[in-house]
C-alpha cells in the first residue's frame, strides 16, 4: 500500500469517528427515551388503571391496564417489518426520524389523554392508541438503529457502537425505576392519582 493510500484511509477514518460518535449518541438517546416510557408505564400501571379503566374490582382495572401495556409489545413485530422496509427504501436516517416522531406522538397521546372520568371511553381509547403507536415505533427503531450504528461506524468499533443500543435500554429502565420511586415517595397517593 502506498503512503498516499494510507494517508487517505487515515483521513477517512478520522472524519468518520465524530460522525459515528454522533450517531451512537443520537441512537442511544432515542432508544433510551423509548424504553424509559415503557418502564414508566409499567411502574404506574395501578395509577393508570384507576384513571382509565374503572371497573367493579381493582384487579379487573389492573388487568385492563396491563393488557394495554401488552398491546405495545404486540405492535413491535409489525413496526419492525414495516419500518424496516421503509428504512431500506428511504434510508436509515429517515426511518429513525419516523420512529422518533411516532414515539413522540404516542407519548404525547398518553401524557395528555383525558381520564375516563373526564371524557369516558374516549380517554381510554386515546391511551390504547398511544400504546399501539409506541409499540409500532419501538419495533421499527431497534433494528433500524442497530443497522445505522453499524453502517456509520468504522470496522474497528462496530460492535462497541451497536452495543449502546442495548446498554441504553438498561440505563433507561434504571432511570424510569428511579423516577417511579421518587414520585411514589414524594407525592401522596391522592396527588399521584390526580396529577403525578
């Protein structure tokens, strides 16, 4: 290999490093936010049950709340297939932007959904739709982000960069658990049910 070729390869690798770092940070943060929301829902399933699934018994309300949590997971394979195909046709960045937009939409629907006591079944329907959108988005994000991270990395650190996809999920679950513990400790049961 000539000196000129070696310099060209070194120059290309040094330019790729900041781009790979930015891609890793962006993908890890996006993935963490998605997992954080899933974690928060699971910690507050009882509160969500009281506000969106009133039933004769608290057990029935909780089961309906947990079923709604589960529908997000049912949408993941659907999102993975559809958004994966979209990523192949329109590029990884476009697909990741789509998943972030969908997750933002689903999260906003859940965060701002009026309760059952405010607008009846439509509040519950908004919550369920938000979970479906979140699950669809999360399914599409995991594979797309992993491929994007791999493609934007140099051959010497591809596995390390892609590993942040899984690591960010673990960190997000810990943060979500910490927030759940903090709110449950600081707020009274009534405040938690009303606005917490």
